[in-house]
C-alpha cells in the first residue's frame, strides 16, 4: 500500500513550479551510535530537537549506511552508488605520503565527480545549494554546490572540510546568510549540514558535560553523550532558523549519520593489544551494527505522514527519495529506491581499509562485505590490503563467515553460520553478484 507521501509525490509534485519546490535540509551526524538518541530508546542522552523532528517524520529505525567510514559513506549518499562503483572506498590513497595527498587524490576526485550527484541534480533544476561541515571531494563547486564554506586546498590544510568544520561548533551564521540570499533570489535551496559533531575532539560546553558526569558513565561515554546533545542543540537552532523565516511548511528535512560510534572505554569486548583509537572495536570502521546502522528519517510538515516504518532503509535510497519528494524523476540506473513508494527487504554494503585505497582497483582493500535480510545479518571476511596498524588483531576479525539473528542477538556475538549452511550459501551468492571482484 502506498503511503500518503507517495500519493502526494505521484499526483502533485511533478507539476509544481520552481518557486514551490520544497527546500531540502540534509542533516548529517558525524560518528554517532544508532541507539544514541532519545527517539531510538536511549534514556540517558538528551536529543529533544531531533526527537521532536523524528516524531513528525517517516522514520526508519533500521537504516544502514553502505560504508562504516565517513568519506566513502558521504560519497555514496551524494552519488546513490556503492563505494566500489564510485571509487571512493577509503579516506586517503596513502596516508604515509600526506605531503603528496593532492596529487594522489586528484584522480580519485576527478573520477568521482563523473558520477551522478544529488547536489548537481538539484542545482541543474533550479536549486541553490550550500555546503557546510564535512566535505572530502575538493571544493564545494567541484561537488556542484553553488555556495559553501570549505576551500578544499591541501596546501592550506584542506582534506575533509577545513574551515567548513566550524559550522555548528561556532554557530550557524554562514547558513543563515545563505538562506536569506536564497529567499531574496526566490529560489528553492538545498542545505548540506554536516557538522563535525559529535565527532572528536569531544570537548562539549561545560554546562552540557555536567549533565552526564554524575550518571555512572565512563569518562569517554559521558563526553560523547554531551557531544550528542551539543549536536542536537545545533539542529534545534537550524530548525528554528527555518521556522523564523516561515519556511517550515515548504521544507523537507532529511536525517542520517555517516557511521556509528562506541567509546573505547565502554567497549563490550576486550580491547585488542595496541588498540589506539578513541572508539571501540566493532563500531566505527566495522561492518557490525555499531558501525553501519543509523536512523534515517524524512520530515515535511503536512506532506509526509508521520510513521515509524518497520522495513529496512539504505543510504543509497536518499538520492532517489529526495528527488522524488522534490517532484523529479530519479536517474534510472541508481540501485536505491524511493522509500515513500517502495519497501526494501534487504540492505548490503562493504567495509574497506580505513587508511588506504587503490585508485582504479577498489576491491584491493576490501575487508568485509555484508548483508541484512529480515533479521538475518551475514558478514563475509576478505583479505584486502590494509595499512591500518590495528587490523586483524582479534579472533572475531579472522572468522571467514558470520551469521547472526538480530532478533535475538543485537550485539552479534553468536555465530550461526555452521547451523544454517543454506542461508549462508544464499547470502554468498547474493554478495558475489553485488560485489563482482575481478
């Protein structure tokens, strides 16, 4: 059965004039666990603004990104493609040669920008688009934005957002100015709001941190939860800026996180010897739930019926769903679906080496491929080149195939692969088709 949103899209949006197209506010959290929101059931962390927005949304609590790492994850949201399709599978080509980063990374960015782009798609159809926060792929103009904060110059420290990372942490003035400009131009706008929050450094305002220091939390988790609340406060400021201008009724809010997080000092498994990141194993960078799962929601006051969907959702679905809600037909070759009119019964993705990638040969650094179907979650280990110094240091990271029943085992601790060979074989076949390695 089609939901109210899909009926609206099919019958009304295609005939909207440019001035009536919805504005799009795309909110991206940076390094946040999928359960770490009030609306996802966390009773400690305070996220009232996102809670309120989620309550007014088509909410997918079983959302997934196709990569557990920021750069390839964001790249897939922009293109609607898997990392092996757009070529950005890691954060850098060679971190050992950071002085040569621009020369090494330029071919990757050039190839990436030849693929479809949600941003260019909307700009080509009359939208103004503003970039703030995380952005890896050169300048905002390289990505199709008409406006933006990031300079993208490696000689000046450009890598993953540079001065754009001040957004949220130092107010929203650049966004406020852009919204005013778009209104003066009488054009619909797209906002890429990807603040460096709750990402490290975990240095929240003292008044927020004080709320979590007497709750029996580890130091790492207390600071991280305070960062989550700080991020939520900035989202509240952003929503309020839209409302002050009378734009709420014609603005589509979209929410997702780039990848998961769990503080290292709150790890549910022992930390391997030599483990150095601030995050726990099986979270950021991994194909486990704490690395790839995220809530996804779409809110448009009066146009999208609030609902908590029980079906799955993928970050690949953002491109086709957003453009459909804006009244356009999505490119036909995208693997994602319009979540307002179709139901997804499986999601899949892959994890590659965090700190190195080989241009033109994405599978050379493949570490895991994975798929969820119903309550089954399947992981397959690969032997891609990995320069990460803490790679393959624990028993769970050496198991060739793993199968979990998420209805009974959300922490993914009981491997049921041996007891279910037919299920394993089916997943193997599906992943071979999805990730056709040479």
